[in-house]
C-alpha cells in the first residue's frame, strides 16, 4: 500500500499510466478566489421577445435559469469528478437578453485552497441548459455557445484574463 | 461583463431588479455559530401512544425521523437555493412525545463565515416530514406546525433569541 | 437469509421489533395519483409589502421559493428515508401573499404505484424554508405553520379530503 | 385551494403571471423516446495531442469525461428545475478528438411519458465541463461550444431533426 | 453522428475500444424483480455487546445503519456510474448481531426493466460503512467482509442463486 | 429547549437513551488529516484477464471504478448519516489486478477538524460496488471483501496503523 497516491508502485501495469486522481490541495494557501465565466444561448427573435415580455409558456424563464445556475454551481463537485468540494462564498448569475440570444455571466467566489473556475462554468452551463428547457417548446434548436472562462483571481497564479483571440 | 454581481449594468431592464443572488460572505469572520429551531407535529393520542410503545407499523418512527433530520441539515444548500454550502460541525435532533403532539428541537453548529439558522430549520422540517410519513397510515391529517428559529449565536450580530409574542 | 424482509427469523432480539423498512409496493396498481398540501409562513406586514413590491434585498423571494418547492418535491425520496422513488408527473407550487402571511399550496401528480402525499408536503416545506431564508434578514422570527395534506386521490383508497376540525 | 395548478385564482397579483410549473405529463403516452445532442470543446493542438497520447497530467481525460456525462444525464432532474424525473433506459457519450477540438455526442433513451432532450444535452454539457476541468492546467481558455439537440424521436411529435442553418 | 451508441463509427481510434456506456434496457420486459445481498462487519465481542445493550456512544448504531442502507439503495444510480435509475418498489435491511460480527442482509424489489442486484449490494455496503462509522471510536479496525449477491429473481434470466463454494 | 444536544432533559423516556447525534467538532483543531483504506474484489481468472485486456463488455471497468470511488468519497456525508461534511483536499483510488482478485486502495486527505477514515472507506466500497457492476455479466458471484482502514494520521490521536492480526 503506497502513500504516494496513484502510480506504478506495487500495481500491475494496468494502472500504471493515465489514472485519474483528485490532486491534494491541502497545502495550498487559503485565499480569496474569484472566477467569472460567460456563455450565450442562441435562439430566435420570437423567443427573446417572449423572454422580455415574460410570456414564455413554462413560466419565468430567466428567473428559473438564474436560480438553477446558482444551485448548479453548488453541485459542481457532484458533477465534475475531480473537482474539490469547497464552501462557496458567493455566486451571481446574470442573464442579458439580446436580439436573438441571451448572454449568461456567472461569478463564483470562495475563500479556500482551490480555484472556482469550474463553479463559474458550471453555473453558466446549468443556467443555459435550464433556459433551453424553458424555451424548447418555442425553439428546440436553441444552442448553448461559447461557455468559457473570462477571468480568475486568487491563489498562486494571481490574475488570469482571457487572451485576445480565444 | 461586470465584476459587481447582478445588477442593471449592461443588462436589459428584464433583469434590472429583483435578481436572486447568493451573497458573498468570503470576507465575513470565521466564528463559532449555533442555531436552534423547533417545530411541532400535531397528531392524535392514538399515534403518540404508538410512538411511545414503538408499535408504529412502518418501524421506529422517532429514530428514523431523527436520522432524517440530521441528514436533512446536511442537504440544506441543495434544497434552499441561496444558502451557502458550509462544513457543519455538529447537529442534534430531539423528538419529545407529548399527549397529542411531538415536539422537534434541532441545534446546528459550525465554525464558518455564515450562520446555521437554515440548517437547524431544515433539520426540523425534514424530521417533521419524516414523522408524517411514518405515521400517515394511522393519521393522514397530522400537521407540522410552528417551525421557527428559537435562538442563534455567533457572527457579527451576536446572540438573537426569539422575541416574546412571536 | 430470509426472503420475508425484516423480522425475528434468524436475528437476535435486537432487531426483532420496530425495524424500519421501505414496504414493497410492486404489486400495487399503476393509477393516476394526486395530492395537494398547504402551509403558511407567518411574518410581518412589512415583509408582505416587500414581497408584493419585489423589494426583498435577497431577490425575487416568491419566484425562488416556488422553484425550490418544485425541486424539493423531486428530492423527497432523498430526504424522507422510507419514501419510494417515483417518476413525478407534475408539480405546481403557488404562493399567495396575505396581510401578514404567505399561503403555500403544492400539488403533486404521478401515474405510479404509490401516493404522492409526501412529495406535495415536501414541496410546501421546502418552499416555506426558502421563503424564510429569503426574508430572514427582515424577519428572523418568521414561522412555518400548518404544513398539512388537504386532499389526495388515486390508488386503492380513492379520494381523501381533510376532515373538518383537523 | 385550486386543483388547476398555478394561476390567478385566489392569489394576489404578485403571482398572477409567469409562475413556473412542472407540467403534468401523467396522461401522455408511454413510448420509446430517444434524443441525440452534440457539443464541441475548442482547445489547442497541444491539448488534443495530449488527449490522443493519454498524457494529460490529471489522468484519463476522455474516459473521465465520458463517465461524468453519463452520470450527469442521470442528474438532469436535480439540475434543471422543471424537468421530470424519469427512469432513463440508456445513455451513451462519445468523444471524438479532432485537430484543435473534441466533439461530444450523447444519446439518451427512455420508455416513458416525456422526452429525453434535456438528458442528452445535460450529458454533453457535463462531459464538456469535465473535459475543461481535466485540461484547464494546459489550456484555461478552452471553450464549450455548440451544445445543441440534433435529433429526437418518440411521443406525439414523432421525429424531429435539426433544421439546416441552425 | 451515429445512432448506434459508442463505437468506432466516425470517431478517432481514441475511443474505439473500451468506452463505458449505460446499455439500453428500454426493450426489456417490465417484470417483478428481487435481489438479496449479504455482508458481514467483523468487530470485537466488546462492540457486539455494546450493540446488543444499545450503549454505543454515537447512538442507536443498528437503527442508523438500517436507515442508511435503505437510503443508500435509493442512491445506487448516483453512485454506480452505469446503473439505471429505477423506481425501487421496496427495500429491507436486516442486521443480526453475532458474537464478534454483525451480518447484514438486504433485499431490493422492483417492477421494472432492469435487475436490482446493485441496489441490494449498495444497501449492504452503505449499512456496513455506517455501522463502521458508529463503532469506529470503539474499534477502528472493524472490517466489512463478504459483500455479495445471494439470490436474484425476475427478468429473462429467471432465478439465480449463489453457487456453492463462492 | 436545551443547548446541550440530545439527552433526557425535558424529553420523555422515549428518547432518553441511544439517540443518534452528529457530534460537535467545531472546537477540534484544523490539521492535515490522511486516511488509507483497502478492499478486495474476489472474482475469477477469466474476469481478471478481461480486466487486463480491457475486454469487459460494459467498458473500461477499472477506469470507471476509479472515478466512481473518487466521486463516492465526496458523497460520504450524504451516505453515512453522522459523518461531517468536509472539504476534501484530495482523493486517490488505485486498482491492482491480481490472479483472481482486484485490490482497491484509497487515500483521502483533508485539512479540517475531523478525520477522513469514512471518506477513504467509502471510496473503496463504491469502487468495489462499481467494479461488481461492470463485471457482473461475467461473474455475478464476485465478492467485495476486507474493506478496512489501514492507516490514519492527523488530529489529536496522531498516527494509527492497523494492528497485526486484524
């Protein structure tokens, strides 16, 4: 039995490479960490009009998507196998309705040993899936696009902002 | 993309007000926090006799309700959308059998940045729902009443106790 | 090893009585089943005014509570230990704002082998807990009262309505 | 207390419109239903080479993403508030590595009263988020794009395939 | 995009073999299915005496383990990646205290398209883990042994009973 | 209402003894804690050959079991009623294929107020259940044996290693 975590020591070659592991962050610094992610739901002008007028048949689509995004952020370690469970300090999810799309922006914050990028991205993805569910009777072809990290801050690597052209 | 969390900046009027958010508690103090909540399941003398004699057909109703309440406290952030996930330090759930009712008392404790009122209240509610489930073959009209916070302690606001007359 | 489920056969006296079990419903009829439950959150006129005006600081309290109630109904078998997991066919949660209280009404529907009372009651309780969370900065003494079954229909026992005086 | 689900009856104007509900599908037909969704994770040639060679530091990225996608499909009703819980009959998730991207394809199948579009879309989104997590040390700018329904079959509406140009 | 599920069609060689999938059971017969599993927690005579006398410091160890086993059975599809979510019709968990061990027996029942072996085995494993947790202050060396299927019935393959010598 | 947690004070005799509680660890030290557990899945040489050759019909059995074990560790407080929810700092799960068995080794790490034995044991048990699920078409009689703690470190009690003969 090895203390070093997964690796070839004492194991057959079957597991010798590529074994997934949840890396140990116990010695990382407890600092304030923030991450912001965005995404876009592309749909039709009819749907965005219904969202603005709050006439989507299934109910308050933007409100439900926002709540789902916040709750989704909290489920990140249940969904993403190697994500660390962390006590999230705060989450916001915004939905901005454009002509033929809805832009989703999520910011996750913690004061812990590991970053919150995945929490912000998960909030965007779950809000986007929920928006799809709310509008799919009107537009089954709606698409969730450009789910991506915009900015993160905190921890050893400091501030990262999305490079131009990506 | 705004760093200030949800708000009108850059959004259409659709989201300009009333947007739910999980507020950032990352700068709040890490202190010992405790909350106690109570509730009452009102039922019949026949049911309370069965509870005392442990003859409820579905099994050990009080024991199952207590376990469900403790586990329910841990599910609070999964159930209450804007609750922060926190590492609960301890939970107790008591059930006291009266003549025609059962009084439930739950105390939740943490050493974190946010209070544990919702955890204590959720423990009471889930224990009460479970008790209802265990006895509903005998009394489908059982009622969960008076689920309320009795006392909380810790954090900036110090000690709060329920005012008389509420 | 016994096929009859929990009981004294082969066991010591420790388990001979009172053992909780999830009863077998596999031979029950697949029928349409409906249950309606209600509950009341008692608070202050200031809070109900804020709910009406949508000026609760934490956001759209009624909308968030409604979503939480619907999601809570789906979590019933995770929360109530002996509840059967069932494919819920529909859930509605209404919140009606009165002078100093909010009345919550939830209806759960299925087409399965077991009733949906616990799903309706759980929807009410989780909506009530969430409403408490949304307004607790304004009124920490808010109370969830009278969580109870009003009516159920379907299955062998037909229609049940709450008797007068309970 | 109304049997008709959410609506203005007996409620103040606060809830009179836009109330979210999980619509009743209990009278819909039990039929075989299938849905296929796709999505694309856009990244760098260096990352796709590491995926092909199984040299991603965090482990077997494609295998972990596939498992996460399958498990994510099962969590759909926990994530998407108004989705019906259904017994999924099967889920497959494929990941095809291209030059600078990975294409994810998920198919969900059921024999139930409601479609499985959201399950297929959720599988794609969770597999995509997980892939992002596995490669983010190499490429924090990786983007999840074009998460969309390709085809669904079963139920009253028969076969739907994605229209050209969407 | 292939309808045949995971396979080499259209994919690079990366996924051509060994891809996990949740196999489609939608065309399998809906029948009554039952499975029984057992397991043994090996501990000390001091611990079994405490279990019999109900003097375990952490509380009613057998009752808590039984509830945990029943709830664990319901969580099987959340834990075992390729297990189908099914509406369990019933679960029983028995714990029989011997001289230096506790025998756990769980029976799961459904009326669905897929077997319930994993549900019975998961109930045993979670009850065993919980018993370990309850007694670990007295015996941290307690061992969960012989978690195995004893019998299953229903579906195309009929009755299976554990062969002698396994 | 008592602040001392569950006990006879003010309660009827029904709850006077044996009441389960999640003990308060809020005053325990925040230290690095590690626990390693092992277990063995006993099966046939045909199955271990299929595992080595990656020809198990259901897919990459070892990889799926490893991911399930890691995710299972994170679900420990959801499964084991009196376990404290903690932010796990790291988890590794190894599977070593022998002639007629697979040995599972899991190590859990945290920097918190309570030990991680149950997380390590749960990782082993869930990996073992998953392996059983993956191979059960080939060997329904496979057995999960010897799930036990090997070593733990951290907290007041320091290092514990499994005594000889247990």
